[in-house]
C-alpha cells in the first residue's frame, strides 16, 4: 500500500496532475467488513499522463453487441526499458449506466493500460 501511494505521488508530480485530475472514493469491503479509500485518476488526468510520458496506444474492438462491448488496447511506453502492455476494457448493461458501451469500454481500456 505504501509503495502504491509513493508511486501515485511521483506520478502526480511528474505529470503535473492537479486536484481536478483525481477523485477520492470510498467503498465497503465485504471480505474485511471495513470501509476502504482509494483514488481514481480522471480522464483528463489519464490524458496528461499519456502526453507527459509519451505513451502510444492502439485500440481494437474485440467483441460488441447491443448490450456490451469489449475493447483491447496495446500501449507502448517510451521509458528506460521501452515497455508495453496489452489489456482489455469492457462495458455492459451489468456495469455501465450509459448505453454508449463502445465509448465506455474504450475509456476503461485506455485508463487500465496507462
């Protein structure tokens, strides 16, 4: 947990994030029966990180229908080891309030990749 917090602070400083680029949330963990706090990076924050870290990405739709969409993202990072990651983002009637499933799946995939 402490390493995650330090990483988040470094990312915050390195990428010029502001308070409007993060959102603090709380949720109840049913396994531990305790309330937990966590931080989400907003879309503008993700875009700042992409810009500052020179991240390139490619998107493709993996599966789509009237009630769901899954998007795959492949991200390339211009860091000291030129790393890359591939992950998925999905949206469906079960986890999305809006009926714009492709747009939400894209947003989730990019955020998860970054």
